[in-house]
C-alpha cells in the first residue's frame, strides 16, 4: 500500500501506514485514556495524551539526544544539537515569565530547580556513558521501545534496575558536597535570565555551526527534510517547536515541567514491594509521598502515565511511518552494552536529579543552574561512551539516527 502525502511544497510518494500497528496503538491509547480518566481524573488523562503526543513528535522528528551528541563528537555534525538549542530557547521564552509569576492560567507552577553538586557531576557523567552504551537517553529509550526497538527493551529493563540501585544509595549521595538549588530566574529576574540564556544558546549555535562548516564545508539545515505531517519524517525544527510547546502544556497540566526517569524508580520499587522487599525502610521511600506512590496505582503517577503515552505515541508513529519492524536477532555484545548502559542511565539519572529531559531540557527551561552543570558533565560522559562503542561492535555514525 502506498500514499502520496505533502509536507511544505514537496509531494513525494511514501509508504502508507501499517494499519494493524497503527490501529492497535490508537485503540490502546484511547482505551487507556478512558481508563485513566475514569479511575484518576480528566487532567491525568490529558497528561497521558500529552505523553502520546510527545512520543509521536520524538519519533517523527527523529529527535534523539544520544545520536545528536554522538555525531557532534565523532564528526562535527551539529544539526541535532542546534535543534536542541532551538527547543531550549523557545521553552525559556515560554517558561521564564510564567515561573517568575508562579501561576499559569490560574494553575500554580514550579520549575525543576535542583542542587548543583557532586551527585550531579558524577550522575550526569555516568548517564552520558550510558547513553552511548545503551543506545538511547531517557526519552529516546521510551520512543525506541514504542517504535519496535527490541534491544532498547533490555536497556529499559536495566534502566529500571539502575534507578532502584540509585534510590538505595540516595541518602549517601545527598550528603556529598553541593550548592543549594539556584534559580537564574530568581537570581537575575526573568528578563535577565532569559537574555543570559539566549546569549549562551546563540554562542553555542555559532560555535558548533562553525565547527561543522569548517569540517564539512556546509551546515545542514534543521528546517528542511520533512515529507509528511502525518506519516513523517518531520524537520528537526518542527520537533523542537512541538517539544517546547508540549513541555509548556505539561507545566500547565502537572504544575511542573516534563520528567521521565522518576517513574523508573517507582516501577522498580513497586516490583520489589510486590516481591516482599521492605522498600519502605529505605530513606527515599520512607517519605510519606513516596510511600503513597508505592501503595497507590501506577496510573496515579504523572510521570508514569506520560511515559506510557510516549511509548504508545511512538508505536502509532512507527505504524504511520511504515517503520515498525522489530529485529529479534540481537548480537550478544549489543545486549551486554544494553545491560551496562541501562544500569548507568538509571543510576546516573537518580544521582543527577534527572535525565536529558528532567535535568537538561526541563532544568534549563526552569532556569536551574544544575541543568547547565548536568549537560557539561553529560557531554564528557558521552565522549567516553562514544569511544567505548566499538568495544561492543556498535557503530559510530556520521549522520543522525533515531537514538
């Protein structure tokens, strides 16, 4: 089956949807949205659907943080990073005045502002290594799983294991030297913080574009490359805009920005609790809110329902793009890399108060100093991870891929 779809002024013949895959994804999304709405709240169902939209955007725009960092470090290709800078700039323009006011359309909102210290340095560095070994970041792992990435199921499983281990060590890491939470919005006012952040984004954009042009003679556009609005792919810039807007919607619906990895620790904690492990004796789970999360339905957890949405949204996108084709024959070295990478991703995220979404995207969009510390240390970890990939027979691409 084929179809002719348009994106911009181009008309290209591209494969039609895999109707079975797409139908299953849409039916599951609709069914779970109704179940969440009936058992939890309409607002919670809206957050689930926001997650589904995020999954579709991530897949159609091929918005992978891991691949973007890899091709930049390996070959000076900067399109992926420039798209992230555009996403951050849009998010800061939207977030900063709202966070300064403290409300959005009458809803009380707060940013992801966390301490910047030893645990962030170590955690982000480990997370960066895990990105390249495991083949994805937090959001990338979810949309790759939803899109049919079998190896990424292994990465996700050990992401959960690493998160639980990180929570078990949480008290020790919290006692390490650290600065208090620092909000640039509060320190400089939202106008000053916005001007400073936009200036840094522009400087980094010019630097990486210069590196790419010097090495390759031209700079790839992030505004071109789309084919079909419905079937994909999308230009990177379209993905950047959509992700910023959906994070802003999350801020309104949840009262705080988008996050991913806290749910993995919760899932692991619930599994251990069901197996009889007394996790409520751990320092992290002894807090009343954490105990309630363990005892109540996973559908009551905002991050969990958004993660479920991301996977189903990516599944729908893969079906629409005619790209759902799971590969079951995974080399042993790749599986070992997924195990190691998943453990580092999960452990690192818990130390660093989040991942590429909660700490980097939402942290910087919140004006948090720890978001900037996170990305510097994470890039150092990515540099190590890129050099480790050949040990596991993993390619080091020169062009952007899905993860």
